[in-house]
C-alpha cells in the first residue's frame, strides 16, 4: 500500500510539471478535491502524466 502512495505522489508531481510545461497551469496551483479524484482515477487507469494533462485540460470534442 505504501508503495502505491509513493508511486501516486511521483506520478502527480510529473503531472504537475507537465501541466506547467504545457502552459495549462501556473505555479502555485492547488487542485481542488474533484481534480484530485480525477487524477487518482487517471493514475489507476494507467494514464501517463502527459495523457492525464491532456485529459484534464485539453480541448473536449
């Protein structure tokens, strides 16, 4: 269980850095509870941090 927490933390950090790099957010950025739930879902579904950034902020069709 603890390793999952560390993996999620590292993944979320990578997501944050990627979202900044792609100019979707500017630091400091604090996600709300709904966004955190969304990120946990993406992590569990196997999204990469880049895919999760695109799913969170990309244009919806």
